[in-house]
């Protein structure tokens, strides 16, 4: 049942990959589609779902502690691995990003397939807390191990603060808590935009995969991918279970951990002195490997922790 629910998600990713290789509709189409998703479609989806979501069962303080504990432990483990494998600074920045970041588009599509609107609302709230935390951690790692400039770090901090996904989550929560609701015409319009977000997002994920970048394989790619896809789901879900969070929150946090790394990681690697080639390989490798690991890991988490 789990695999069957995930198959449409993977099918759309592979369709995007095939369309890009066929140069259809054109190479110029995909950057515009990604910008439309990032600034319009996904914010519309998040604002709408959060505005009308029931947040009564969400314990934000405990979720925040789970995220701090989970990502703190993950950071310590990755730093220990850095000592063991003696990666260069730029290589380690890519290993670190590959180990903790997540692809928002694949995440929300997977959550929608498995848990519906309640899952999307839970994921959106967690995203509002998680995205700033992850970006701050990555910026600290770049400041210590990257070869970028201080100006680049400042620009990245500004980008985090003005991230449309964060702003839309904050706006949706504010509307939810204030009791303000949309006019039916505006609500339906946002609904149409939001309905386009997930399928187009998955097509763009597939189109953005660079299979040639897999030549960057080595210990860094293998270790980072194994940690992200196999260890992070247990770190986050285990911390959530220990904190006594409800089953839906545990399952959604396991999904956050099991996601392939974010495509935006490549941009940060280029801007802040990371290893861009390795980062491109990690993005493609993890996206492909997640098609195999997701059903197995989620089933195991469900059996052990729920």
C-alpha cells in the first residue's frame, strides 16, 4: 500500500527527467516553471492549507525541541565523520548539506499522497520552524569550512529571511490563529494555484537532475547519501517518539528525514565556496536512491515506533 501510494510521486519525477532529456517543451521552460513554483504556486498551497488547518494537536514547543535535538545530533555525527574521512572543507560543506537538507517539493507531494490535508498542514508548520534552522546551520558550516566571502554569507541570510516558503507558512499560521478567512472567490483561486504546485514541482525535480554529476561518486557521496536517507529518518522520528509527539507528527518528521537533499543546495555550494560538482551529484543520487529507500525506511519506522 505504501509503495503504491508513492509510485505516482516517483513516476512524475521520472517523467520530468525524460522530458528534459527530450528537450520538451524546451530548455528555457524549466527555469521559468521553477520560479513560478517557488514564488507563486507553493506559497498559495501553503497559505491556503495552513489558514484552514486544525492546529490544535500541534505542540510547537516540543516540535521545536525535537528539531534542535535531532539536527544538533546530526551535526555532531557529520563533524565526527569529517574527522574520520578527512574531507576538505568545501567537500564537507556539500556532505553536510546533503546530510540535513530536504526537498520541499518531494516532501509535500509525498505527505499529500500518504496523509492528505492534515499531513500537509503538519508539514507546513514544521517547515516554518525547520527551514530557518537548517539554513542557519548550513551558513555556520560554510563560514567555518567554505571558501566563500562574508558578503555571500550576508546575502544568504537575507535570502533565508525573505524565503517565500517561510513567509507563506507564517502568513498562513497568522491567518489561522486570527480567525480571518478568505473570500470564496480568493479561496478557490488559491486552490487552483495550489493544485498545480505538486505535479509541476515533481516534474521540475526530475528535470533538474544531472545524471552526469554522478561521476563525482566517492566516499563523500556515499556517506552523505546513506546518512540522509537511512539515518536522518530515525534521528527525527526517534526524537519525536521520545518527546511523546502524536503519530502523525512522528510520521511526517520521518518523511522530512527520509527526503533527498534540496536542489537549492547546489546554489549555496556555488555562492559560498562549497564543492558544486559533488553537490550536483548528491542531489541526483539521493533523488534516485530515495525511490528505493523511502518505502523501506517508512515501513520500518512505522513498525518500530508506532
